[in-house]
C-alpha cells in the first residue's frame, strides 16, 4: 500500500539546512498496524505528514497503492487525501463553533454527499464511537476523550483505507488514552491500515510492527 524509496526531507532554518528525513526506505502493506517512535526531532511527524500527503519529499519517491504521488498537484493530492486517508491529531482540530455531528459531517460535505445520506452516516459514525447522545454538543461541551472520539469518527466517515494518528493519546489521561487506543485498534481490526506516531512505549509496544527513527533515519523495524 505504502512504499517510500530513498525519501529525504530538508528544511531551511535561518539559512541553514535541517535534515528531517534522510534516505528513508519503507513499505507498509494494506491492513498493517504500525507504531512509529523516536526522540523529539527524529522525523516522526515529518514522516507522517509525507505519508498523509500534507508535505512533499525533497528527494525520493512515495508510491501509494502502486501510484507515484510525487507529481500530483495540490488539488489532486487533496482529492486523494479525502478519499483514501484519515487523520487523527493530538489536539483534535475540531471546528469550535460546530456541533459534534457537524464536525463529523465535514468530509461528507466536501465529498458532495447528499444531506439525507450525510445525516444517516453521521448518526451511524457517532453511534459507532459511543457518542450518539452528544451529537448536538460543541467541542467545548465535550471531554478530551469525547473530542478525540469525534475526531476519529470524522477521520473515518468516508471509510479511508489508511488512518494516520499523530500522538492520538498525548492530550489525554492514561485511562481515556487506553479507551481511544482501543477504538483505533478496533477500526484496524475491521481492515483499516493504521499508522500511529507516539512517544509512549506502552502504546508502541501494542503494535505488531514498531519502527524507530533517529536523526531522520530508520534505526529499527521490528515485527512481533
């Protein structure tokens, strides 16, 4: 599903080059559950952003479902993200003025789904994360765990093949974090390819495959 060939990413900070990724080769098959770990500045989030088509490599190739996506323009990348990739972030990124239901509906609106079908699918998605009773509540009326579950419902409402989670439990207490992780793992069990960036060894240890980064390079790729 995912193949990176010699992917590097270099930024310029104060006129000096910063090498976030250095010649990364990586393959992830459909249906895998992968945790990516490493110290701060190791390139974890940069790698996730490239996988999610939010950033472009400075060098190398990224093939998604066998197609080289490096030459796609911004509109084509956005359309591919909408159809194939879901995102869950540490700080939820919900729209504050919208209800939980309206937040979850946003990808459906962008995809042109008719209102009646949107309402049905949103209700199903919120029920699936245990929040049918909170559909009309805004994010500031929800707990952190509830907001993350809304974010997961929004990320998966279009049934993407790939879900990318960047520190999905980093802003939650441990008990709530375990509940959110269990939800992500349930979705993986239903066939979703799951890639999680985390600093927490307890989370990294749950994934069947663990990748460690240091200084922009993969230093460990271990399957259990």
